[in-house]
C-alpha cells in the first residue's frame, strides 16, 4: 500500500513538472533571453525548481540522441534561451486511423463543461476536420455520435457536482471488458482527464472497494440525496490501471501505426525491434477487452502470448463477420406482397 502511494506521488510530481514545462517552454521560445527572475515571478515558482525543470530538457529528444535530436537549453547571466530539436520543426503527420481516433477523442473532450482549453481544442479539431475531408466526416457522423452534447457530457457534469458537494450517486455503468451494464452506488471523490478520457475516482459500494471509472461509460447518473465522507482516494496523477493477482501478461508486437497502445495503456515493458515494430507486455484482468483492442487495430498487432487470446480474437472476428453478413442479407431480402401491403 505504501509503495503504491509512493508511486502515485511520483507520478503526480511528474505530471506537475510536465504541466509547468508545457507552459514555460512556449513562453521562452516567444521571449528568447528572458530573465530567470522574471520567469519565477510570472509562473510563481522558485529559481531552483525552474532550473531543475530546464535541466530536464537537456535530456529530452529522440533516438539516436545526436546534436539535432535533443532540446538545447542555455542559461547564461541570469537569462534563458531554448532551441527546439529538429524534430519539432517538422509538421506532424497522422495516419487516417490516428487522425480519426484523435478527432473522436477531442470531440468527446470538447463536450466537458468548464473546459478552459476548449477554444484551442476547437481550433485544432477544425484543422483535423480539414484533413479528414467532408466525405469522411459525413460517413463518420452516420455511425457515431460526434458532438459536444449527449449523455456523456450530462453525466460528467452531474459527477462534477457530486464531487464538489460530496453527494452519493447511483450510476448506470457499462463495463467494456465484460460487455455488461450494471447499476452502482458510488462516492465520487475526483474527476480528472488523462490520455484523452475523463476518469472518476470513487468508492464503489457494489464492489465495496475503490474503483476508477471511465466517464464516457456512465450512461446515467442520479443523485441519491445521501452524503459521504471522503476516504482520501488518490486523484490526478494516479496510475490508470490497478494491478492485481488476477493479471494475465499479454505480449503483443505492434506495428509503427499502433505504437500508441504503449502510451495509452499500462505496459510492463516496451522493446523496439529491428524492423521498426514495438514488442510490449501489458497486464490485463480480462482478455475479452484485449481481443476487442486487437480487432480495432486491424492487423497492426501480432499476438505473441497467451495462445488463448489468438483464439478469442479469431472467434470474435468470425462472430462479427457472421453478424455483418446477416445484416446484409436482411437488407437485400425480397419483400413479399403481404409485407408490402402491411407496410403501406
């Protein structure tokens, strides 16, 4: 327990440092040679803390870590200059699947009430829309809800209010791993955003344990009229996956376009291969959700172990294909004269 709390504190400190750097670096780039004391006053931080953050940038970059691959920071006579690595001067290029995933996540995030970064996010999404094209967006809109409203935003607003007022909620929650919808009574203590999703840290009375919920999987949220006393659950910066003795190690070989899996999900190790792929090991309590992930990747991931996962993916693919064929047959089936008369 103490070790887990220590890891969470380290993660929280890393998150805070990253947040500071994401603010300080753009400012220094726009104001080369800015004084150190001006930065400390502007961003309300100590000089030692600022210099420690800037020193971290010296080690930031990409392999093979040559002169053009690292960020260059100069602190001389109380002034700061930053030169970005060559990589950052090149435009970001996304595959169509990456652009679609980023667009959908961004649209869902844009619907969160009180989001301070909404104008910048909306501008970025507009650029992605231009790259995707009208035809792709029209095709997408016919299959998924793309927008800033919907039950997800309403549920998130209700949970935020419950966190603020310490109100117990009754939620209808979808568990993707088991494809199951359950009714739960929860005491929500934190709401935070990480990796494109909103998460709820709460005490779950159904499990009688702490749980981390994805906000977009909360179908409904209803106030019970009851209050709760916070248990001091860890909030932002905490690990997004809770290890257990039921974990099954899953080994995958990811193509370059699927490397995002290693950043999005908790992984135990990630090893680059000579052919440009990435071998990862990730823990999973339920193999069913991993099988769905493999199907989503569409051939961009090779299963190394366990063998039963490959069987689950093949079975899920056959079931999906069978449902698709049945749906096609239903659409093309001839309508009898009796059915025509009934429909008229």
